[in-house]
């Protein structure tokens, strides 16, 4: 058996273990949700799902290193980050962001264990950019839910995964939401080395993923008329961090 064959077998084993962990974990979250009458979303997200995310990374030999994480707070915040890797979903869930809902691609619901966990922790599932009317409705609904609950929210302004060698164009949704809620933006940069990033259909390599939290950006005086300008100002910061951490 060749070295490549060994690697493929090792990869398949890790994939199987990851799927088993996600399946068992999603059923465990469902059981606890049933026992708590679906009234403990933060516990499902910040305790159970976060552990599943981190354990999945460990299966692949990936260590999550967090720098300058903000203090836990019930203050409503809009967390944003770059999106460079297919393992970002496990990194994001593993961060256990306090009192936070997530925007994630509706495509991920096809992976049933992740779809079940997403339903239980209150993910807002998005659609592609070529369905603008549907996206507007999703964001309107999310704004109403967040305004009522006071919860924080995470979403990536890049919208879709881009190469680790660049920072993609930013969509306006994150900034429209922050402006409407008058909630500060808390940006963080995810630094995933090329040797760790599995890409599409490959295995993640062992190594470290570093997450760098940055100071909050106040939005109290932001206006919707300045949406594009504010969006590009924040993107410029990500470009600077990308050059610093890559």
C-alpha cells in the first residue's frame, strides 16, 4: 500500500469519526432540548454545540487559539469575520460567542447533524446572492427577532468562502443590520494556514487556527446613507489584518 493510499484511508477514518461525533452530538442536543422544552438555546449553543465544534477540530488535529476574546456580555453585538476555510463552521461554533445567533449558508442544512444542531441553536439560514428578495426577507426577519430578543449575532460580510490568499468583496447585510440595531460591530480575523485548510473535499491537516479579536466598532452614529462607505472602511481593516497575519 502506497503512502497516498495510507493518507486516503486515514482521511476516510477521520471523516467517519467526525460524522459519528456530529450525529451523536446532534442527538444529544436534541434530547436535552426536549427535556428543557426548547427553552435553553444558550446552553445548547455555548456548552454543547461549542464542545462538538472543538472536538471535531481535535479529530483533525486542529488546535484553536483565541487572542483577546472580548469579555462575556449580554450587550447586543454584531460579530463579523473573514471566511477562508471549510472548517470555519467548527471554529465559529467552537468559539462559544455569548448570547449569539448565527447566519450560515442554507446549503449546510443538507448535512443533517449540522442542520439539526443549527435548528436547535437558532441559526438564520441564508440563500445565495442571486435570490435578493428572499435574502431581504431573511434579514428583515432576523432584525425583528434580534430587536425583540436583544441577542448578539454573527455573520460573515464575505458571504461565501474565499481563498486564503485574499479578502473577498463585502456584502452590505452585516452593516445594514448593525446600523439598524445600533449595535457595535466586533470584528475578528481567522488565520487558517494553507496546510490546515482542507479546501473542498479534502482533509484538514494538523496545526493551529488562530482567531484574533479586534476592538469594537461603534455604530451609534451610523446612517444607512453611509452604508457603502462604512462597509469599505471595515473591509480595509480586514485587508490590513490579512497582510499582518497571513
